[in-house]
């Protein structure tokens, strides 16, 4: 079953982005070299960047359609986004960061769900700290928790390991795999590292210079792809 | 301790009241104008920028005179405010607050604008993906992150308002108990024989108040910084 249908075009400086792919349940990796337009694609899915042409839909809900001038603003898309640099709010504690999405939607506090996700990510001992006091790996786990606790219908992860050193990468990956197997939320995972994609993805969409050059299973990755985990 | 006469106490209390009211009323405008200058582009932006900063570079007497011919009781804006809202500025302490607020305004807007420009807009994007609409993003992310700049602007505006002289005396004169602030009372005392001792006491008070404002701002800024950065 198709969860996410993307068909977008946008001129980004010299790069002409024209990307079309469908994603099913599980983890879809957007894989390709830097500058291929991966981050621009997820920004469009999140509603932070407006395509020139095309459409984006989740579960039969149209989020964007240039022809029909539909453009749901980001705060109403209910798409969780884990940014490369975490982007935790520096003026709030970890607990307040985690609670932010629920507070904005006005949803009632669900202690069991909070405990479950905090436990899944092992961040219960960090709740009263400020983001400044966290290590890079802890920060990204909190960022994942914050995106999950807003109750998203889709989770976008934009190179969530890129800012971490090798040890922290190995620390986080198991959590993401657990997330894939337990949470059941479809994910789009942006990466330029084949080893990461192999560990986490169920489907691969390969981008180069703003276009989809291949889409399919993990067998798309070949030995020529750089392995950057260690 | 300082042996102030009742008239001197009145001037001190009046100065504080005028400065507090001027700063409090200027703050919402300071945030709106600071935001417009930091975040938007519109036709006439440089004109707005210029008008906001004009009181800083013009002789204060000119600002006071302009207020007099616009906000006086028989002047166009003054007459309108009087007949419709019962607000009178001329020769009242409210007029002194208006003059002080306008004189302090450029000093308030500048740090607020700089703070807003320095905020990482990506944090606002993150808040939007978490379900915050634009007003909520502003209240929960933008304003708290700009707080150190807002504090700096408030303190500078307050200090300027406390010491304002030229625009105030031109607009609302120097009436004991109504518009006679510390500054204008010092001026009066220096014009009469034997006023030196009283002027000296008030000068001391002015210095103490200025120091207190500086220390308060340092303390507030440090608290805000600890909250944000844990340093």
C-alpha cells in the first residue's frame, strides 16, 4: 500500500529538481551524494519549501497540489521531522522539548505513550536537562522523541547521524532500527552513507543531480557505494 | 542619609513613574517595529527605519516642539485624542511620558531588532513542523529567544526616559508636581541662588538610579543567558 506519493519539480539555483517516487510502509531511504537534492525533497514533504510544480499526498490526503492550488501549511501536516542538527529549542528543557508538539496540538497528556517513547530512546535520565548539556547522540535521540511524540503520520529523518562521530553513530542506529520495528510509523530516511541505509531501510530511492536514477530494494546498493560508518 | 525636601521627593517619584509608563507603553511598539525591520521587506522600510531613529539624531528640542504642535490641546492629533478618548498630553505628566517614550524608542528598537535578526530561523521551522502556527511560533520560540535583546532595549529606553530633558521641557514645560522631573528640577535649581546643595542631592540620586538600572539589566541578561545556554 502506498503511504506517500511525491511528484515535484523545483528550480534550485542551477539544479533542476524533478523527483517522483512512492513510498510504502517501512523505511524509504533517499540515497545519493551531497547536492543531489535530498534535503530539498524532504523539506517539500514537510511544507518548508514550496515546489514549483507537482503534488504530494499522504494516505489519500493531498498536502500539496500546484494545479489545484492546495498547499497545507507545515503546522497542519502532522509530519514529524528530525533535522540533521537536531534543532532542539535551547530555551526549553528536554521534557518541554518533548512535550512541545502535544502542547501545540492541545492534545491531552498521555503518560503511557510518553513513557514508552522515552524508554524506547533511553532518554528518561535527561528529561530535566537543557539541550546545551546533551552530547550529540543524546540530542538526536531527544529530537527523534520530540518528532514521535507529536503523533506523526510520517517521520522524516534528514541525515540524523551526519553530525555525529562514528561511535555516536553506532550508538544511535540500534534505536532507529527499533523504532522501525516497534513504532510502525512510515519513515523517509535521507542519507549519503550506504552502510546506514543497509541497516535501516526497506526501500531505496536513489537520487542524483535532482533526479531519481533508481528505486527498489536494498540490492540497489552496490559495492561502489562508499561505506562511511567506520 | 539624603535629606530630600517634599518637592524633591515628588520630582523623583514623578521621574520614575514617567519612565516606567513610557517604557511599558513603548515596549509593544518596539517589538512590532523591531520585527518589521528585522523580518520583512516592504516599500518604505528605509523611511520607517529613518523615522524611528530620528529622535536619536535630532535636537531633543525639535522633537519636543513637533510634539507640541501635533499633540497640544488645540493641535490636530491632541484635539482629536482629547474629544474622543479624553486623553490630554499637553502640560500633563502623560505628555512627559509620551516625550520620554519617543526619545527612548530608537534605543529600544535597535537591540530588539538585532536580537530578532540573530535568531536561527530553522528553530522556527522546527516549531512549525511540530504543529505551531505562526503566532504560536512567535510566542513560544521567537520571543523567548529574543529576550536578552528585549531586556537590553527596555533598560536603555528606561534610562533614556529617566534622564530626558529637552523634549520634555519643550513639550510639557516644568510644572512642579505635574511635569517637573529630576532633570528639570536640577535645571531649575541651578538657575536660582543657593540651589547648589539641592541640585547636588538630586544629581546623586540620578547617578544611583542609573547604576541600579545598569545592574538590574546585567542581572536579568545573565539570568536569561543561563536559562538558554546553561552557562
